[in-house]
């Protein structure tokens, strides 16, 4: 893996693709974790007297109205606070203002360029990896560092496009992510996979790729009910991914000893946090009941399979963790992993958000910053952002 330590950045103009795609509300940053994750690479460049030009996307830009709400100006302000030094924000993605600002940079100056997806308003130039745009951005610097793990599974102008035109390497965040995930290429045994979330369809590639490597796959969340339906259980009004029933039937037949499903669930008749719930055995669900979390016997069952695990990878919560009534299954299993020092890799997205809500994110072995990227890695796919630099 070619990292920033393997490339000469001393006194160079260094373009860094960061992941500043932070959650925002009313123009305010709700969670600045992704900005903090970029600091190690930026500070390394400062220590080497580089001129630092930062790129990132924020949200999706499909129409004019998206420009204002996805402006990176608040990120520039927060980054300035975290770095303790001035960050010059250029509210354009190209043109004379940007070029002049870069031409006048001194060593250790930091510029943040406007949201790269502003370029999507005119023909999706960023998201389609427009070759002219990638070449233009590359012309602004001497070397390129990709440190945006969250977009490494996408071929965009600001990652693959720039990397195709400049000497390139990975930043410290991507190095950390890939080092952790590479442990799953040839995992220590027992190797346990925990899968939750809503739809089976989103996890088919992961299941197919990992079922031969894993000792067990523990399944919770909404997707568990499609598997239970495939086993002919009455699942009431629980979430069902009908298109994936055939896949579930086949995987359960081929790997009956590896797939572990819930034995009891927290059920209610209404998808809300207000309605009362009760715990029922999966044999006893009524036609109008929906399962929104795993039950205590399932928690015990999962913990029994996890107790000897050498490494665990987990994607997707085991219940509707947005409702505090249905967080118990997810939080109990997270606590079990932490309390028993089991090496756990959380695959980004909702399970990392759930761990953060439970104040457990910083206690697990690795919490990924990119859900989509992690899923595609676990599927065994080639990730364009990696391939462009390798």
C-alpha cells in the first residue's frame, strides 16, 4: 500500500481528497467526526511545509436548491478551529479565484475548495469522473493524497480523476481502514459475521463472499424476517424483502449450520416508539405483529456464538435503533464485544451510528467511516479509488 509516507510532499502543493460529508442541520454540523479523522494527514502535510489544497463532497447536488444546503463553508470554519490555523475557503470549484489563491500560497497554507459535487449540476462531471475535470483539478497541485475512504468505492473526478494525472498515495485514514479490513481477507478463526439492517438485497454480495470464510453468520434486524419467512415462519407484518426470498431459501439450505437466526423478537402492532411491545418466540407471532428488535434469548444465543470469536465483522443494527425501545439487542451485543475484548470491525453506516449513540464507538477495535465502501470491500469487489493508486 503506497501511503503519504512513501511520497515526497516537502514544500509541494498537495491535493488531499478528504471526506467532509458530515451530517448537517440548518447549516450547522451535527457530527464532526469525519473532519477530525482527516487531521492526521493534514497535520503531517503541515509538518512537511506543504501547501495544502483540500477537496470534498457534501451531500448530493441535483438542482440549484441543493447548492446552498451543501455549501462547505461551515466545514471550513470547523476545520479552522480544529487545526488552530487559518483555512481559506474558496467558494468555487474552478476558475481564476481558485487558481490565483493557489498561486499565492505559502508553505503551510490551507485552502478548502467548494463542494466537488457542485460540478454535478452541469452534466454530473464529478460523479461521472469527467476526464477534463480530473485533469484540471490535478493541474492545481504537485501530488495527490486520497484520504476519503467513504468514496473509495466510487470513480469520481476528485479521486480517480486526479489520481490518474498525478503522483498519488493514500492518507493515514485510508491506511487505517484498509489495514483493519485486510484482516478479513484471511481472518483468524473463529470468524463471526453479524448482519442487520433492513433489506437482504443490500447484503447478498457480502453473504455470498463471506459465508465460506465465516464460522457463523448471525442475522438480526429487518432482514432476519425474510430469512424466517423462507423457513416458513409466520412473521406477521414484519419487513419482508420478497425479491430475496429465493436467495434466503438457497443459502439456508446450503449453509444450514452457519446461518443463525433470531429465536425471539420484540413485537408490536405499530411502527413507532410510543406503542407498547412484548417479547415473543418466533413461533408465536400474530398476523398483525411486526418484529422491531431481537429478544433476550436471541441475545444469549448470539453471545454464545461470539464468546470464542477471534474476529467479528458487523454491518447493520439488530433492531430499529432510531427508537430507543428497540436498541437493546444492538447495544447488548456491542457491550458484550467490548466487555470481552473481542476484536470487532464495525462496517460503517448505521451500526457505527448506533455504537456512537451507545458511547461504544471508540471502544471497539475498528469503526469504519464508510458504510458503502466497507460493504463493497466485504463483497470482494475492486474499489476504483484503490485501483487508481495501486
